[in-house]
C-alpha cells in the first residue's frame, strides 16, 4: 500500500476521530431540532455565529444524513487509499495533515459562501453536514488523476475521472435549478466541488508554504 506520509494505523485513527466527533455532535442536532433558537449557533445561515462554519460541518439533519456522510468519509479516505493504481496515486504523498487541512478548509469556506448567499437572498435557511468537504476531497482526488478509469459499483458503467467531474458538476447544477423541490444543499456541494478543483490546481501551494505551522496546530487540536 502506498504511504500517505504517516502510518496506516494513524490514518485509521484520525479518520475514526472525525467520525466519532460527528457522531457526538449528532446530539447537538437533536438539541437543534428540539430548540430551534440554537439553529443560528450550530448551522450555517445568514444569522450564524462566528464559529458556525466549523460546527455546521459536524451537525446533521437526520441519522441517515449522518450515516451517509460518514460512509462517504471512510470511502474517500481509507477506502480510496486501498484502491489500486492509478486511483490510489491521487493520495500518494499526501499526509494526513494535508488531508485534514483540505477537509476542514473546504467545509468552512463552503459554509461561509452558503451564509453569504443566504444573506444576499434574505433567506433564513440553514446549511449543515460534512458533504461539502467530501465533495472537495472527491474532486481533489479526481482532478489529480483525470485519466483514471473508474466505475459505478454493481454495474458495468465505466468512465474517466475527468468525465466524473463533469457529471458531478452537471448533476449539482440541475439540482440547484430545482432547489425548491428538494432539501439537498446543491449550492454548498458546488462550492465544495470548486474548492476541491482549486485545491488540486493551486491550493496545494498554500499547504506547502504553511505546512509546518498548520501541521503543528492540527496536532495540538487533534490529539
């Protein structure tokens, strides 16, 4: 197995920490549903508190929402890492610190942009969940190996990573056009998608410039 820059056991432990943190914060979701006044303090909206771009990543609207996001996190980290080449190559040389930085920065940037959109529209809607960060991670992985051939499980449908990017963006744009008929945060997904593409092209330089400082801070916060 290719190395991510740290031991596989540490990668597994860190991913489990993320999953555990989201599960613990699911209790906050129950509190939010019972006491609506807590919504601005936990989710991402036009009246959000200053720390809500972070907490909104950890709060989920339902148990199914939580399970789906955590399965996606596992699949795009440990699961993707266990895949054969060339897909696995998209994570080769990427340390857990960089992976964590990508997830946290993508989720928070997407949340801020969602809040700005709600503010401009005068909407009091709320955005929660880890999926924006997952979209960024997925697009980073796909954009890193655009010629990789991937497929849909349990089917004979195959396509390149680049075609998958076009498909994801197209689906989310269609969902955004029909946003009034569903509760999927397509705008947030699109922002996560664009962030992942930007990170694959440019954002890695930010990590390179501030790697040591960011890694030290992550180690301090995520024991």
